[in-house]
């Protein structure tokens, strides 16, 4: 005798629905900012869909580091440039060329603040943080006897 069994199951029809959600990233948004699309999560019969939440992250930049609304850049200059001055040429994050004259003597570890050249403040349109330039003065690794004598002669009464 041969027994046969049949299985009857419930058939759930499912379908995949694609929807394009556009996220408008505003200049100045900080890491951790959440963008929520209410009830755009997975849909199941009889269940309210969950919210879909995106969290903003920051990609490191080769030159600038973000500190709140400020941008920080490390700039190495020579001892001669620190004493006699120079013009820094920096390209901003939005592609502008920024010419910054260094007219005063720059001491090792000094920091210069350029107002309103940092990150846009998203809650205050038109306002930006500051650009902070941190200087590292590169000293010569050696000087000849003649160079030392010249420096003593030129700087002897000044220092």
C-alpha cells in the first residue's frame, strides 16, 4: 500500500518596488546628521513600514580637517619665510584661490585665523566658521660657518 501526502501552504505574494529617494546634502552638515524618510522601510502586510534613516559621515580631506564649523590646515614654512614673510596660496573647498599674506614674524606653533573661510553653518545661511592655519617652521638641518657669521652680523643686534 502506497500512501501519498499533499502539502497545502499559504502563498504570500511579494513584489519588489523600487523608489528613488533624493537626499539634498546641505553645505555644513556635520557628521552624525540624520535624514529620515518616514515609513519608507520594508513593507509587510498589516504592518506599518519602518522609517528609513540615513546618517551623514565625513570623508577625510587631504589638506583640511574639520573642527566644528572651523577648518584647520597645517602649513609648513621655512625659517626664512617665517622671518621675512610670504604669501600663502590655498585652494578652498569650494574651489576658490585664497591668497593670505604673512607679514608678521611667524613663531613655531603659531596659529593664524582667517575669519569666515571655514565650513558653512547650515542653521545660519551666509555664515561660515573660520579657517585656522597652524604653522610648522622648518629649520635648516645645518649651516656653514660663513652662514652663521652672516646671521650673527645681520641678526646680532635684533635678537
